[in-house]
C-alpha cells in the first residue's frame, strides 16, 4: 500500500510541476496504472502457500476411542501419499510413537510396486526375508503373509521377537479383503504389560522366555529351509551369531534353544512393552484339536515349537490363559478395505489374524532391523 502511495505522488508531481501536454498526461496515467499492476503481481508472487499436514489429511481413531490405530485419510483428492510422507516425517514419527499403529485409508496403495515404494518411504531399507516363515515374494522385498490355515486364528505376536534380530516396523497392505473375516487385530503391547498381573510380570522379567524348536520331525519347516543351507557347519555358525543354542538329534534333525527377553523398553520412548511370543509357542494356546493331535504324536520336548521360562521350567497353563485373556480384552479389529495400509511399531503393537472365508490378498514388508543387543539386552 505504501508503494502505491509513493508512485501516485510522483505521478501527480510530474503533472503539476511540469507543463505537460494532455497527451503526455494520458501516457503518464497509463504508465502509472501499469506500474501499479506490476507491483501487485510481484507481491502476489512473493506469497508462499504453506499447507500444514492437517490441511491435506484428516485423522481419527476407531469410534473416537483415542487408542490405536490412528486413521489417516486424504482431505482432498489426488494426494500422493509417498510424497506427503516425505514432507511430514515428524508428524509420522510422533504419531507412530504415540499410537503404535497408523492406518492409511483411501490412498489406494494396492499394487506391490506402490506398496514397496511406501515401505521405502518409511524405512531406508526393507528386510530381505529369510527362510523362517512359509511365505512368497511378491515384488522386490514385498511378501505374502505367513501361511496359516484360514479357519483358525493366528494369535497375537510381535514380529520375530523370538529371534535375536527383528524389525522395528512392519507394514501390511490390502489388495483384496476376504469375503468374510480375515481382519488383522492389533494390541497395544504397553497396555498388555500394564494389565498382566504384576507377579506374572516379575517372573517373566527375571526368567525371560526360552523358545524350543525341533526341525525335521515330520511337521513344520526343516532346518535346511529355515537356515537356507544344507551345511551343518553353516547352521552352527548362524546359531552362534544369533545367540541360539543347538543340538543335533538322530536322523540329522535339529533342536534349538533361544532365551529372549519377555519385556523390553522402547529405545525412543523408554516405555515398557510386553514383547514376546510365548502365547504363540505355548501348547495350551493352541486350539483343542491341534493340541491333542500334537501330544499324540510328540513328546513335549519334541514338539515342533514349545516355550518355557528361561530357566527351563514349565510356564503354567493358567499363566498363559491369563495372558491370552489380556490380549483378547485389548484387541482392536477393523474390516480391511482395498488399498488400506497398516503401519506398526513392532515394539509398541502386536498383531494377529482372524479366520476368514474367500480369497484374501495382503502384502507385507518389514524394515529398520535391530537386535536385542543393539537396544541393550
């Protein structure tokens, strides 16, 4: 506004201080108007439109519960989620630590290549799958979920927490929801720790969890598949590198023992989290038919998978029943929609899978690999 006044004053002075012809006055007025317009355009160009995260997306929680997951949706059409993530890393990091899980909905991340780009926008490097689980590579480092009979529930777990190394982040993308069921229930692992009886917590903190696995006894994966080698010497080397005790059984079969923490602190927030897979390995957590079938075929020490307290003593069935009850109480579930992407902090949130009917197509990627040693355990 001040610039306009100055130009107008100069123009008036020129008119009245000089004897100008009418034609010259007309030209001077036109010139003045031109300069005014040029100044306005210049000022407009200097204005920067700064869209905040909240102007491009909306956030909510399921039923306004305020708990996980935080649901993020586009507020306007044609938002490129991957570009948005690159510009709002602080927003993503802050909310993932707060909620433990973020559900991105209506961004149409439904192809393997786009899902992989999403994963790389979250993690600089994605996990190169080992032979631990029977799953298929879909694209690059994108995989199908672990195979599990569709008529049974896959119980809650923090991904690979029985291994020495595991991902800090895990992502699920929905290409096609099941005709019925097939949800991915999630649970806040901090709340699991808080709700478990303090006496049970103290025992697990002190003793930890021992995971015992038998390979090659006719059920489950053999050691050649899991360790991706046919060399016994290479298996022993990998066991030593990953803090796994082992013994060779008759028939070239293998048994491994791994002692891991049951509770850990999140390296960024310092919060205590129930971080283990005891309910995923303990026989009492299996459905009745499967449990009876296994005990008919195997001795307890020869079960494909089993777990104990870290000192080798049995974890009581009643203890596992209480732990499963806490998970069930805290479980949050939502129907998948095509194009959904669910991002989890693997320490803060456990996940499961409900039984389903019909074809179900999900994508999985993991990243930010770490280990118990790297976070001080």
